[in-house]
């Protein structure tokens, strides 16, 4: 059994028995239409990586897919400006769900803004330095589930021994009925990204078009840790097709 909690994002059901959905990550104009053409189920708009926010928003108005709105803070691998509520507020109306970091100092303010506009939340946690202990990872997911509708846990696979621990935590979260996405980051995590749905993840993230490679920004982002190990949408789709043929 998969998690018993489901959430409806437009016409897409996340969680329950639906199996994993492919999320296409975009941050430039014209990528939204490309995501549709590549067959994604959901679009994630990384506001923090966008140089032309208005251009991306105009594109989003022309597509009917659900939108995850994300303005990732610097401490978790993003590039967001300091006052995120002012930037996100006008954009939330375009979102189907809003990604907010569990550990962010402005978490409650952002959650209040999302609630005011009637949007569910995806509570995320990113460890850019390694893979925590299994008990710690599961507790993070439980806490995030207490606050948000969907949970995202992204950890860095430094050693191959980390991979089975991530799978074990995913199975435990699945047994507890959480609606979640566990993301194994780094080059050693790429090979298990396509199979995370088997272990209970409801969202699989892939880049659209070309790999994410943001430029330097004046407020601190180094450009070195943007979604390390992420596969393309086309790579994910090919892998999922092959995996399903085995079942």
C-alpha cells in the first residue's frame, strides 16, 4: 500500500495509489511549453533561478499543468532574495502548491501567505552535505508532514552505503502513510532517482531542456549546488518506461 493521504493539484492526483508523477523544473521563458511537450505531469517554477520572472509567468498562464512554486533559500542550495514573502506573494495565485523549507526562518510567514491565498504547501528539507541518520531523516519527514500537505526530503549521497539508507527511510515513510518525495542528490544518487517511486515517492524531479546551471548572484549564491545529480525529464521517462516493463 502507498500512503493513504492524497492531494489534488488541478487534474493531477499526488499520493495514494497513483504512482510517481514527473516534475519538470523550469526557470526560463519557453521552458513551460517545452515541459508540456516532454510530457511532465507537474511543473516546478524555480523563482530563485529566474532572470525573467514575468516572462516565465506569461508562459505559465498558457499551460494547464499544476505548478509548484519554489523560491529556494541560499542555505538550501537556492538563490532567493532576502525578503521572500514580498516576492512570492504576487506569484502564489499562479501556483497549485507552494514549496517552503521546513527550517526557514520565514517559514510561518510564507505558510500564512499561502493559506491566505488558499494554496496547499510542500514542506522541504535539503541536506547539501550528506545523508543524516535514518532516525533523523524520518523525524524530519514526520515534522514536515505535521506542517505541510506534501513532504520533500533531499539529501546528498556521499557514499554508496548511503543509498540503501535512503531507500529504507522511504519505505518507513510509506508505511506511515506520508505523501512525500525523497530526492537522493549528488552523482552517486542519480542511479536511484528513477526507482524512488517504487519506494513510495510521489514526485520525481527532472530538468527541462538543459541542465540547471545558474549564474553568480550578488546575494551569496555560489552556483555550485543547484540540484546536483538531477536527471533530465526525458531520462526519467525512459527509465520509468523500462522499469514498468519489468513489473
